[in-house]
């Protein structure tokens, strides 16, 4: 089974997300959940991100489609990430 990093793009304040150790509500493919090992929550500008370990056991679906992503050992780092198109969710 291949391992994936879930990358999402957000307008939310990264410091607030880091303090809550969560980000949500994201439409995540259920067939990929078991492959996700890490998360990257990227600010809208693509200049900073939270990197962390995906906490599969604490993450919860809120309406059978949207997942509240929980993570462990998160930290904010500088980056240069470009998103093409409108989809704020991808697997890398």
C-alpha cells in the first residue's frame, strides 16, 4: 500500500489551526484514508504550511463526506506551493 500526504489549502489562520491540531471540513476520498500518513495545511498564498502526522483515529467525518483532519506533531514552515485550479485538496 502506498503512503500519501494529504495537502489542503486554507484561508484560516495557521497558528489557530496548529493550536487546535485540526483543520476541517474537507472532502476526502474515503478509499485514500488508510494510505494517508502525513498532512500539509497550506496557507492560501502558498508561502507557509503546517506539516504534521495524520491522526486517523481522531479525525472524524461530519456529514459522511467532509472530514475534520486531526494531526500530531505539527509545525509551521515556510514553503513555496502553487495550487492550480480550484480544488483545495490533493494527495502528494
